[in-house]
């Protein structure tokens, strides 16, 4: 009786050297690299809130807060246009009416975020009124809008970076944080700057709290108020922080319609 060759249950060992799986090694290194970058991004965001994302002020809001804001000011607003530039539209405002009301942090934040076109100069806004009568705000702000509309073209990107090298090259949009006090009475602002940070980097008090710094921002706000009055017919009799709310008195348009040119 002839015997057939058999194979037992032991593992057969192949003595031939196997080629390293280069692709798998590359993917492993890539995964490690991505993990390290993710950790660094998270660490930077925690160390410098506002560097990689806007500083969280802990203000939540809903669509109901937005509707409440509009109801308090008797304001009817059309749906945000889908164009890429404000110049594409004609802004038509309704007649003005008297307003005497107050807003919560959530209502202000909702109004700043809801129903805004893509070209709006400020995004991801949070606004918080504090017990001490100051107001904090954070958001993504278009640099050119701030330089031209608020600061009146007095400063360039190059000048700012030269004075504050830590800011590096200013991108088109930056994460901005503010803590201010003061009020607006009879269309004239009186402000105090307590803290300012750009991309999570605090601006030194020598700039923020200097008389030149305060007057520059105050004049910028007054310039915006003047433009708003000319374009919409609005008038601010009083805007102040009281009891963790914004008190607003004055005359404001009752509607806004944005028409394609």
C-alpha cells in the first residue's frame, strides 16, 4: 500500500525575506503626522482662543431670539441676497419709527448672525453684556472693512504689522475680540477700550488704552453712526449697557428691502 504525502497542522515557515510594505509604512507615518498636527491645532486654540477659531463667549441663541429682536424694533427684513458683493444691490429702507427697548445678549447675537449675506463684513459673532457694564464681542471680521469703514483709511496693513510684529501678515479676515465700555448719546459715542485681541494675540495696553487708540475707535464708531443716519434716517438717542442688557432709544427704519441693480 503506497503512502500519500501528508501535510500536518504546523505552520509552514517561508524562509524567503519579504519586501517591506512601503505603502503601509507611508500611511502609518501620515496618520501620525496628521495626529500631531491636530494636537498642535487644539493646543494652540486652547492657549490662544481666537487664533484658529473665534473666542467662545458662552452666548447661545435661537431663531426665536432673532424674531424677538425684530419684533422689539418693529423691523421687517427681507431674505438675505445670494450675491457676492453689496454693490450688486440697492438697499431700500422704510420710514422710521420711535424705538424704546432693551436686548439680551442672545437677541443681539442672533441678529448679528441670522439672515446675513455672504458678503457681510462680520461673521460668527457673539455678543455678551457683562454685569460690570462692559460689553464683549468676538467674531470673524473683514480687515479691509475695519481699515476703511471704521478706521477711515488712516492705517494700512503694513503699518499695523510693523507696529505689532506678532500679528505677522494680516489675512483678509481675522478673529477679533473686544471688551469695551461706554455709551452712545445723541448719535455721539463715548467709549473706553478695555481689551482687544487679533487672532488670539492681545494688543498691548499701550495701544489699546492710549488716548490715540480710544479716539481712533470712537471716531470710527461715530463715522458709522453718521453713515447709518444718512442712509437709513436712523437716530440714536441712547445706547447703553444696563443690568446685563443693551438699552436702545431712538428712531430706526421699519423695513429693509435689498433690490438687485
